[in-house]
């Protein structure tokens, strides 16, 4: 049997430093406070509206999501109706927890107070925009970071001859929960198991609790797999569509540049790049080399399949941790030689990164977005105008004769528009909203007896043939004139007669994000 030293390399393991409670807490408290301070700005993001509606249609799976975030969204809306801050609270709190876990990752590697504070800072600066609203991305990153911490702790204690295999069982539980948020952690798990098999410590595969944890994750995932199977694997269709969309906006080059940007411009990029180099090359991190190659493997997989840049974000905390440890070792060497380094360079880099992060927050007034071209990756404008859309649809609806209103529905060509009308329309007594867009298609079709459709967005040719008479009655205008994804979309009024909605509804299905 190979020894642990033969599998993962020799050399003393640095003692774990005390947790940097004061500096890490300061970073987290300031970051979370800033996030809460701006959480109520603008309005609901389109996906947040969709999550609330999806949560009212509970299922073991969705065409484009896993069940946890929709259920969380509808729970917060039920507890705190109409509160944007409450809806976003779980994501913001997860943001703070993620920064703490990232600091614990570098502590596991032997990082001191400064290294822990740097890693937590890199986390909050790079990921602030992703935790600003309720979404799957932030909770997914937290799951990856927790799994990284558990694996690192098991490796460290295993190499010290005192491994606690309950960490492997807990890893399985983390994966089981994370899969219910986003399926992508499965890629990280598979790639990491492969790198462990090649680089070690291979003793992990001889631990029964690893397989018990894997069984837990597999069993918890079964209902989702069954739902996907019985509904024609819609998440595969959405993934294929997302890959096509990434190709249309620059393909793999765009994805790679986006991945680098998500590392954190300047501060996080330097820290993460250096951390990857150390994980792959430094003797000190040889026991954890599998993690460096896991990061490379995950990046390659998602580049190959045309994944979105944020799909790989979960590996970044480990890279920041390794980088912070590397700079710590440089400081220690210089201090031993009674020399001063260039540590002061970190502060300008940190200042630039802070400014970049601040620019991504909803600080500017709504009016400042008016008539201004926005970046395709700046989604702040997509939080503006949803109540106005519902109001405009309501005006069209109330202009109809009372008897006609009884048989009127709203159909949105995009799940955001349908979600906005369904969410805001409940308070305005608007008709039910439907959509063939992505997961919304599975929430049902208009009822028999529908005679009038208020259609938001362009009408696809295959859809138009089911309408008798169509006339344009309005245009989506978000009020301030913000250039977002739905501004300028047409609103049509369509007459329908004798449509068998159950039969024709498959023709409305659209897995793309086209508007």
C-alpha cells in the first residue's frame, strides 16, 4: 500500500493559524451592510419575478432551474409580501457566509490574519454583483466553496494522520443540497474525483463515508432526474440554447475573458492567477495539487461546452486562498532576510477593485439610465419598469368590454414579461399570464374558452397562425426610458376562436432567450 507521503508529497504541514475574527468580520459586516443598504433600489430583477412565480408552481425540477431558489423566493414573498429587501436577504446573507468560508479555506492552508482578510476581500469584491439579487449563482458558489473547505480539511488532517471521515459524509450532504440549487456542482465533483485519482491522496476512495455521502447525494438527486426524464430533459435543451447564445456573443473567447473578469479585476485577478500557479507548481501546496488541476479541468469543460462565465466561479475562492498564502510566504521570507517587499502595491490594486465593484452596485439614480446605452452584461437596467409594464397591460385590459375581459389572458413572449404581469398583476386584478418561454411553458396553457389574448413581444409565425385578428395596441415603455431588454417590445391584442390550447401549446414552446 502506498503511503500518504508517496501519494501526496512530503514536507511538514503548516499549523493552522487562529481565525482572523476581527479583520474578516470587518470585511463581511461592511460588505453585507452595503448590500442591504442598496437592496431596495430600482426594483425586481426579471429572474426574481420568475422565481416567485415558479415557486407557486412547486416541482422537483424546472426547465431552467432547480427547486431550491424558487421555493425560497415564494417563501420570502409569503412571509414579507412585496419586500424586495426581504426577498434578497437570503442571497446577501449567503454572500457574507461565503466570504467567511473563503477565509476559512486559506486558514486551512496555513494562512495568517492578512491572508484570511485578503481572501475574504477578494470574495466580496468579485462577487458583489452576483449576490445583489436572489439567484442561483450565489448559492451555487457557496456550495462549491463549502465543498472545497471540507476536502481541504480532510486532506490536511489525513496527511497529519488524524483524518475525520465525517468530513467526507458532510461533503456528500453539501453536494446533495447544492444540486438542488444548480446542477453544475456535479461537474466540479466529477473533475475533482478524477484529479484525486491521478494525484492523490487516493486513500480517500477507500473511505466508506465518502461513498455514503455520494449515495446521499445520488438519492436526493433522483427526483430531479425523474422530473427531467418525464418532461423530455428540458434542461439539456436550455443548456444547448445557452451554448448557442454564448457563441453568438463571442463564443469561447468571450467566455474566457468573462471568467477572468469574474476573478476580480486587478486585485482578485492577480491573487487568483498567482494562486493557480502555486497550486500547480509550489512544493508547499503539493498535497492540494488536485484542486489546482480541478480548477483547470472545470474551466476547460465549460469552455468546451460553451458555458457561461459564471459557471466556473465556484473554483475562484480556492485560487484566491492559494494566492493569499503565496504572498504571505513571500512576506515571511523577506521579513526573515530583513528586507522590505512591494506589498504597498496591493493597496492601489485594492482601491481600483473597490471602485470597479462600487460601479456595479445600484447607486446611480434610475433617471441616469434613461436614454443611455448600457453594457450587455450590466443587468441593473433590467430591474426597472416592471410595474409600469403591468400598468400598461392593465390599461389595455380595462379598455375591453366587461364580458370580453372574462375570457382574456396575457401571453408574454419572454418569461420575464409574463412573470412581471403575473406578479404585479395580482394586486391589480389582471388576468392570468402565460408564456411558452423556457420554464414558464410548463406552468400551463390558457383555458378553453379564451377569446382574447394580450400578447407582449413579437409574435412568432407559428403562434400567429392560431390568432384570428391581431392589432398592435401599445409598446413596452418602462417609464424613465431605460434601454433594457424589453423596452420597445410591441403589445398586441389578438382575437382567438375555438383554439384547442392543449393541442397547440407545444408550438408556443421556446427554450431560447430571444425576445
